C-alpha cells in the first residue's frame, strides 16, 4: 500500500488551529472578565485570543483544500462522511446527552421535558463543541456538487463567483444580525453551514490555483490589520460591559464571521499554505497533526473534568493568575493528548477521534 505523503504546511495548520482552540477555551475567560479588564494580564492575553479566533476558519479552509479535489464517487464520499464526520458527531452527541441527564432532575414522570430540551439543543447552533462537525457534515455531503464546480476541466469563473458570493453572504448575515438583535437569525443546525461555506470553498480555490495568494506583504498586512481591529473591537466591547454603556455592536469581533477575524484567517492561511516548508521533517509535528482532530473534540471534556469534578477553578484556588493560566493550558493539552492516544489504540473507538 502506498504510504500517504504528508504535507508539512497542512500539518502545521492543523497543529496551530488545535493549539488556538485550546487557548480560546482556557485563557479567553480572563479576557472577558470585567475584573481583569485593562490589566497587564488582559493586554498579554488579548493578542493571543485575537489570532486564536481564526482556529475553526483555518480548519474549514484546510478541509476544503484537501478534500474537494479528491474527486470521490457518491458512494465513497458518503462513506467517508459517515466515518469521518457523522460517527464522531453521533458518539459525542450521545455522550453530551448522557452527561446532561446526570444533571437533570428526573422524578420518574418528566422524561418528556428532558427529551424536548435535548431536541431543542440539537436544533440550536452552536449548542455544543460539536457545532463545527455539524457544519462539516453538510459541506462534506455536498462534495459531489463542489467537485463539479471545481473540476480542473471547468473554467474558474463559476467557482470564483460562488466563493465570492459565499464570502459576501457570510459577512452580511453577521453584520445584519447585530442591529436587529437576532444573532441566531440563521445559525441553527440546519442552515449554519451556509455561513462557513466560503472558507471551505476558498481552500478548494487555492488548491486549484485559481486565485493568486503568493503575496506575503498583502497577507501580512491582512493579518496585522485583522488582529489590530479584533483587539480594538474586543476592547470596546469590554469597556462597554464594564461601564454599562449601550453598544449595538457589542461582541462583533467575538464572532468568527466578523470582518477582522475573517481577514486574519484568510491572510494567515495564505501565508501558511504557500510558505516552503518541505525542509520541515519533524516527527513531533506529524504526531501532533495526527492527534489534532481528536484533541479538538476531547479538550472541552478535559476542561469540564478539571473545573466541575477536580475543582481546578481559579475562583476556588489561591494561586497566581499567570501560573494558573499556564498550568491550565498545559494540563488540558497534555491530558487531551494522552486520552486521544489511548482512544486511537482501541479499534472500536479510534474512529471517533480521527483514527
């Protein structure tokens, strides 16, 4: 069997996206707490959070870059989607439901209340860390359509038009949602994928070389400007919260589909995917990349384990805040790797973590 050729650029993006999502679910809490606003800790962590908001978008772009061009048959695409996306989604959804039931006050006659609540949560978006799997499921199932549009025999005009239209749609629905105060306007489990389709298609566009992205200065400018605007927007949002000032665009830059975050993600992906990394032959990078999908799925459970069960909660511990954040990130990352490594060695469970 021919050994799968590794793409160091793709591996690096996987690892960076995985680290970023861990940052979002650990240190983000200390940039949105009023008692830490405008402190040294805030200004130290906010730039990290600003760039980390691109994590899921990088993952979507990389998926489109790697998958759309494979030209799979309908049967093969359906099988791959079930194995790679649906099975992990189903497994962790059931796990979430089981955990929710342990917190539910069941009296023997109110099971219908629990069932209705779970159905409501399943239809809501995002209602769990699995939301990105919901988006990927729709995008993957539509691969036969994407393959027709992005076939090398086709002219790039249609693919460029659809990708550009998807970008405009993503940005507009996010902008419109704030003044009308309906953030969940179209973000439910059945339509949410449309907001993120651009990133998937953009990856495919780059793979086909139908768009010129090898412009380091422009990419660096997009990254720098995007991060700066995100930091500024986050600061204004926190200032508004602390001072109780009405602000219609409250937390706009906290949204993955805001213009600054989108700009940062595009520039960062362009830079990372085009940089010559063939010299990078790190076994550690390959190992972490192979673990990234599983860590992406597992780490939120590790965080819940630490805070809800073990009690590793800053509010309950008399510990230096800098030390706490360092230990929190390190422990979540390390324990997640250990759990994913173990699951990958169990034949019937390795599929749910990307085995």
